[in-house]
């Protein structure tokens, strides 16, 4: 286990966290990966779309059972332009959010490829699927989304980065799955 602070004046500093997990946010461009991560980490939302170039990083400390866990969240660019090197960003990931935009039906099917690509690099890790932008009118039926989630064997949550609905729950579920995965 690592400590998050170094020794100061030869005195021992207490750990701020006892475990550290890397999770990745995956999905096509403009589905809300950055917005979900920012809403979770600092409670903010911006309606302006700024594409992620390569990868961005955020962190948050959360509690699961009696553990204090530092989540290191990698927000990975969804544009095909970055597909050739995004696999490098998957290395060491212990869990992933698969995110699609309910207003863009074409953003759902590629999640199967994102998951397979991640499994090829990381092995068996937990996933949680987010149907994002539920504050807008959906172009994907809940039945279609649920069938897809079952097909790729991934739990599905409906989220809104704008309102914050189920964002905390998505990261908590993923963290619980990572925690149980590492305990076993």
C-alpha cells in the first residue's frame, strides 16, 4: 500500500487512502464521458463541448465498506482519430464505464467493441454501462438499451451529467465491483 503524502520532518503521516484504483471512461465522441467524470469529481457541468485530446485525468476519494479508495479516472478520447493509441491508455485499468448518448442511437453499438478492446488489454475487469443525457428526449428505447446491456453482460444505469442523476451511483457501483474483484 502506498501513502498519499510523504514523510515530513521524520514524522509519519497517516494515509489519506488505503487503496487506489484506475478506472477508464469509454465511448464514442460527445457522449458525455468528460462531463460525467467532472460531475462526479468536482460537481460541475459545462454545456460547452470541448473534445478530449488523447486522455484526461481526474481523481476522487470515496469510501467503500471500511476502505478509503482513491479513484484515478482516465477520460479517454472517443474520436476514431485516437483509436490507434488509445489501447495504451487502458493499461492497468481495474474497471471501466461504458457510456453512450441516448439521443444518438449510433453511440450504443460501438460499446461492444470498446469492451472487447479493453478486455484484450486488461483481462477480466468490471464494467458499468451508462445511458447518458436522460435530461433530453431519448432516441433509444429502454428495452433496446437493456437487451444490449444483457448481450454484453454489463449492468446498465441511466445517467445525466447535467443534473447529476445516478452519476455517484455509477462510480460507486463500479468501485464496489473493483473492490470485490481485488478482494477475491
